[in-house]
């Protein structure tokens, strides 16, 4: 089922362009999929496409308290640091998970010359309106 959800979200990501949060220091965030889980009342799956221009970055952030996230790099390379873990570089096809309450300290394009894209699939309380809270810099 998860594989089907990810495939559907990836297809929607290819053809949808509705802005969720606009641009942030070189990052464009677009909600590309939003569907309640029929067998898990109160939960939804949301797909978020994050596109980074060369050198683009996002401020440190956390996600909705109910959010479990599976992120996969679609294009280019992304540097990521979650909680106290090391900064890791993920290339196209690479992926990671974030658990409720995790702190995403680094999220940025690893290249100063090429764009990068990732798809983040959230399993989240349907009532959640804010998926991401950025830290003040």
C-alpha cells in the first residue's frame, strides 16, 4: 500500500503546481497530494514537493507533532541533518524518515550549480493545518 501511495504522490508531483508555502531562501514548497486514509480514521497522507534552486536552503524546522515523514530525493542532491545525527548527503533515489517531534536542522541543496528536488510524504492527523514550523534566524 505504501508503495502505491508513493507512486501516486510522485505522479501528482510531476503534474501539479499549487503553492503551499512559496519560496524560502531558494526553496519552493508545493502540496501535491492530500488524501484521508480510509482505513485509519483521522489520518491523512500528504505529499509535498520541495524544489531547491542551486545553493537553495531551508531554515531549521520541525513538522506537525503527529507527522511521520518519508522523504526521497527525485533530482540532484540534498544535504540533511535530523536531530543530533550527522549531516548526510542524499542523491536521487536516496531517502530518509522523520518521526514525530524530530528537529530538521539542515535541509539544503548540496550543489551550488544544479537544482534539486525531493518528495516528502507525510502521514499526519487530518486536522493538522501547518505541516512545517520554521525557526527564527
